[in-house]
């Protein structure tokens, strides 16, 4: 297995790890020395914490609403619940927080696509351990149970559904040549109407 390398904290003789349900209300990307200042001096007043302190609190269900500061360079993060203060009264270092954010943003369709690709990679690795060295990707796809076009189509439709300017997006499993299998309706806006009108005139 490839060796993992990351930044972390190691507590001396930790008695337990009591977890807390957390909701990240806002992700703040910080640049340059800003992240180092927060990491090295969490008890100092911080302008980003002061600006967003109303977003941080513990609700009646004991859920912590926090900010997640992410270092632009390293991708590491610091989770903060300031308890109404201008500094990090409660905080936790999060190694490679950017990857955590990106994984959370994956749609179910994208996750399914990722899992299918991982399954294909595992199959290729097994064949390689049996002595095979050369592979035809299209042949591997044909032999697998992965419907790549459907997975990609569903991922595109899900991403369309998450756009604020799209009213409706629907994926249809129609196995008929030259028949549309994606239906999309955009939300009407003056800017887009002008753009579409201009585009049509340009094409003509």
C-alpha cells in the first residue's frame, strides 16, 4: 500500500475520543500566513472569526455549528466554534480538510461512478498479479458490468439539478438510437433571455 503522509496532532496518553456532531456553516479559505497564525495562536483574536462569530454556536440538540478554515496551500483545516468570542475557544485541527470537502460535494451519481471505476481498477490489478501486462480499456469495459455512459449521464443530470438556474433536469433510460435521454428546463431570467436571443441572431 502507498504510504500515507499528512499533518496531524498526537495527544499524549489520550484517555478517550469523545466525538461531537458538527455542522460546518461556512468554509473559509485562508492564504499565506493567515492559516499559520490561526494554527499557531488559536487563542488570539482573529478577524475572520470575529466577522463570522454569529454562525458558531451549540444548538438545543447539542450540535456544534462551526466554521472550517482551510489553508489554500496545504489543504489542511481548523474547525472552530468560538462560543461568541473573536478567537477559537473550541477548535480542532483537520488534516487534509480540502479532500473532506470535495468528497462531501460528490453527488450520489458521482460516488457511484467513482466506486465503479475503483472496481475496474481492482480487476486490472488482479489480472496484473496473474501476469498480464497489456490491457485494452474498451474490452475491459465491455466485459465489466459498468454502464459508463449511464453513469456519466446520471452524474451530469444530478449536477444540473443542483444548479440554481435550472428548474428541472431528468435522466431517462431510453435505449433507442437518436432519442433524447436528458430533459432540462431552465429558470427564466432576463439575462439568459437576452443571451439566447443574441445567440440565435449570431447563428442566423
